[in-house]
């Protein structure tokens, strides 16, 4: 698999698969095709680099349906990184809507209009670029926080709350000088310049699911 933004198309109907791939390539879109869910998942699992792009899944496939493949991709952590679209027949619409409730980007009802399909692919790829940028920021923030010492991580919420160094020192049974040094290292590493900036960063981290202590000075060292 490639690390370039790519459309990963999975449909067990060779005719549909070939025609969609041909259409998208005519519009300079990069496409990789798979004939079944297990084939796609095996390729995902064997990829040596993080994937970029979108998944396009037929709803009705054997031995795994598009919905089952969707669930498997979500379980692999790709649901928040790569938009997923469904190709569906008229009777599949309720199932496709259910998949959208799990975060799928959209579904295309067969027969599809070529221009509408291409436009939808472009929108999904644009969304993937936004998601990729967001996840890259989250990953970078996680690495920065993981590089702090345990005491510094405990200090952060108190500093962000605007507590004075002497107050923090008393709560954590440290010298004021030690707290000052921790504060400086936290600001330097996270590239913030004030308690307000740190508070904003910690709120972003918590929203992204990064574990940040509550600021309880009694938590174990």
C-alpha cells in the first residue's frame, strides 16, 4: 500500500470495481482495488507505513459485508483517520445509514452518476487532509507530553490553573525553585508562554483523549 492519499476501493463485482477504478483514474485520482474484505484487511495489516486516503466499500460482499469491513477498519483505529464511503443498492440504504451513524462519510447509491461520484471522492479526500493534519497535531502533542517527567505532568494542571509557584510547592512538597524549574521546562517543551496558553493546550489534549492528571497533588509519584 502507498502512503500517498489513495482511494482504497473494495467491491467483489469485478465489473463495478474495474469501471469505478477506470473512471477515477481518468480524473487523476490514485486508486488501489481489492476484490474482498479479507483481501483489503490483509493489505491494511501488512502495510509498513501509516495509510493515507479513503476507503470505498460495497455494502453487499462475501465473505465479509462492507459493514463488517467498516467495523474492522474502525477497530484498527482508522475510523478517525480515513473517511469511509459505501456503494449501495436501493435496498441497502438503511444499512448504509446505519454505517454513517458509526462515522462513515457518505454512501453512493447504484447506479451512480460519474460526475457526482468523482466530486464526492474529491470531498472525501479533502476531508482526509484535514483529519490527517488534526491527527498529526494530536500525535505530536502526545509525544511532547510523554517527554515530560511524571512530576512535570502532575504540575501542568496547577500551572494552567494559574496557581502560584509557592502554592504548588506547598501542595507537592517541593521547593519553590524546583517548581520554577519544572514550569520553565514545561513551557519550553510545549512551546507555550503563559498559563492561559497551557490551559488551552491541555484542553485540546483532553479532548483528543490524551490522559492528563486532574491536578491532584496527592496522586502517587
